[in-house]
C-alpha cells in the first residue's frame, strides 16, 4: 500500500509528554520499602531490586487503513529475571505510561515468586486506542511491535501474555511474527494463545478461578462458610465475571456486580450466568440489564457484604472509601485496586485483604502451565490444569498467611516479604556478575 501524508504532526515532539495522573510505581515501592525493612535487605540488593533490569521504548510506525502512517509508542520493561525468563502481559490503552508499565512489571516479579513459578517479571504496553482501530491496523501494530522487540522476546528470555485490550488473537500474531523471524514455530514464546496453537485448557478462566480458591481459603481461616457469605464484585470482565460465577457455584450469594456502565444489585442474589450471557450479547457490557436495582460504583464498594472483589482497575479504594467499607474480606482480582493510604485503615478495621500479587496470580500460574506444556509438546486435561492450579494457589495462600503471622503484618506485606525474600535469596546465591 502506498504511503500518504498530508501535514507533519509536529505535536508529537513539540508537546511535552503528559504527566502521569497517578503513580503506581510509587504505590508499589511504598509496600516494597516496608517489606525490605522487615527483611533487612542489603542496601545494594534494595537498589537493584527496585530498578527494572531493562526498559525498552520503541516507536512503532503503522500504515493505517487510510494509507497514512501513524507512529505509536510501545514499551517493554523487564523488571527482573533472576528466577527465570521474564513473564508479563502487554496492555494496549490510550493512557498507558512507562511508570505504569514499570510498576506492573515489578508486581509480576513478586507475583511469580509468591506462587513459586520459575519466572521473573515483565510488562509491555502500547499507547493506542484499540477501539478506534481496525483488525488490520491492530495486526500491523502488533507485528511491528513484536519485530522491534524480537531480540527481547523468546521462550527462554521474555514471554508476553494478554493484558488489558489484548487477547488470544493478538498473542497468535506475536507467535507468528516471532516464528517467522526464527524460522520455526515457537509456540512457547507467548501464553494466553488459542488452544489450537498450543494454548492451555483452563487459561481463560484461570485468574477468576484463582480468586475463588483464595477466597475459599480465607473463609476457612475466618470460619466462614460460603452458604452464609454475600459477595460484591467490581468489574464484570474476564476476572470479575468468572470469579462471580465460581463463587456463586461454591455456595456464596453474589448480591452486586458492576462494570463501566454502573452497578447492579439484588438482595437475594443475581443470576450471574444470565448476566454473562447478557454481556456476550450486548457489546461486552451490562448496559440496559433490568433484572436488578442500580447502584453507584461507590455504593458497590461500600456495600454491606462479606466479600468484596475489586476486579476492574487500579486505585479504586482510597482512604475515604476504605473508611466506609463493610466487607470482612477483600480479594484483589485487579492489579493495584487499593491505594497505599487505604491499607492502614483497612488493617485497623480488621478487614482481611488478599493482595493482588497473590489473589490474581492464577493467570500467571496457568500461563506457566501453558509454557511447560508447549515445551513438553504434551497437553494436559482441563481437570488436571484445575487441580494443579488449586493446589498451587492454596499453598501460596497458606504460605503468605503464615509469613504475615510470623511478622505480625498484613497479608499484603507478608506477600511482599515472601516474594522479595525469594528473589533476593536467588540473587545472593547467584552473586553479582562482574
Ligand atoms: P476486562 O477488560 O475483561 O474487564 C474489566 C471490567 O472492569 C469490565 O467489565 C469493565 O466494564 C469494568 N470496569 C472498568 N472500569 C470500571 C469502573 N470504573 N467501575 C466498575 N467497573 C469498571 O479485564 P480483566 O482481564 O478482567 O482484568 C481486570 C483487572 O484484573 C485488571 O486490573 C487486570 O490487570 C487484572 N488482571 C487480569 C488478569 C487476567 O488474566 N485477565 C490477570 C491478573 C490480573
């Protein structure tokens, strides 16, 4: 296709880059600092572990359907690879920033260490609005981003996965582009790909299933039974809708859910299966669903219920909301939904918060299973995936719980202590290469 241009878009270099609205990296570091002090982490290790090992920024030219060239900014951050190849999703969003990608990459390092999978942490992002792009434009963007990072990615080096606004199809394009360059099919270079290309059974539901497993484990610890528990879930996408469905199947009453269109409440329990079907038939949202009362986002978060599952996005629970939260257990399906100043309030109130780096680690755990199956060339049954996932999530929950008790800290700090200790110990044994 011939290239076209009308005018130079000088704003790309004249306008200063927008400032980050929030600071997820600082939010990660505030927790890191507390754990580092508990561990009396060597100051040199501290400095090394709070910095990403490598950051990549790439300008991705894409020929749009109009024939014009548009240049997108892409990131890949390898936070750490001391425990193994780095692992982490790729996010396509108009507001994705290097700061956010750095924080998410670090969270992946601690998350992999907490659930004991032999990976380091990474994350990628491309500043774009996929809703305004055609499938062809998205394919060209994905393939060029992959080609730009061809020396970074690899089954033994760095393994991407889906994240916000990226999916199985995008993983398939990454697999294909990488394979074309390496002259052989390398299906272990990405996870979260279609089952027909070496994806794992059970990957799609893995994060929601992990959320359910740790929620039931927490209930056991607090002597609660699912039949007596009410649940509210913020976010009705992959994580939230599956967690809601599985918790309901476990006996809980899911009284409220929300998505970007608002909250939906029913005192005697919502019909989650019907709501999931509704979403599939209505452009991915609950807009117009009329079998429930409506709620605001804040009302959902502060609802009188036993279990609250924030499964939408970052920074949803601030100090003010935390003060009004009524739930006994919060299970962080999303990454970073609770702001650092809300943590202390929730602790003082005795709310048990199962932190993101534990609660939503089911996704990376089954990604690990997928990578193992690809490398073995031998694929497991869905039942086997579920059993192993449940076992790993239960074990991780109990270990985090015990670490938190040992140091008399929250589960969040317990999880950071566990993750950082594991990576620091590997670093100590490996030594610093000179
Ligand atoms: P998704 O895009 O499938 O769903 C997000 C949901 O949140 C949608 O229903 C959307 O309408 C809703 N939402 C957005 N803004 C909202 C708001 N302000 N109030 C209420 N609802 C809102 O995304 P997902 O894959 O389910 O991921 C959700 C979160 O879980 C993200 O933080 C993601 O990083 C994290 N996570 C996902 C996975 C995974 O395997 N999908 C794994 C680990 C962590």
